[in-house]
C-alpha cells in the first residue's frame, strides 16, 4: 500500500527513520454497519488500523477513509526503534 520501504539498514535488526517524514500511527475506530449505526461489540476490544502520515490529523483523515468512514476513537503515534 505504501510502496517499497525507504529504510536504510544500520545494523541487522536496526533501521533509521524514513527520509520522507512519514511516521506510523495506530488508529482505533468504532465499527459501523452499512446503515451507519454502531456495531455491538461483545469483546470490548475495538479494531484498529495502521497508517503512515506526517501528522496526527493526517493519520486521522487517512484512517477515516480507510475504514469506510467509521468514527475514529483514538490516534496513537508509534515510536521508531532506538538505534
């Protein structure tokens, strides 16, 4: 979906941050049915999607589109690995 990774290997198992400025975000959303109504969830765990974006707001917009316009409950930035 995002094309070939633009990561430069420093050592085996370690990578540098992407040069294009994109960061990974985990977006948790409330699923809805085809009528736009919330779907009952018995497990109390909300589904999530991962997106790459430059900011929290951009990640929210991308997740909203990717989930078919489901309401986004939370957006969390995933930190890069320490080198």
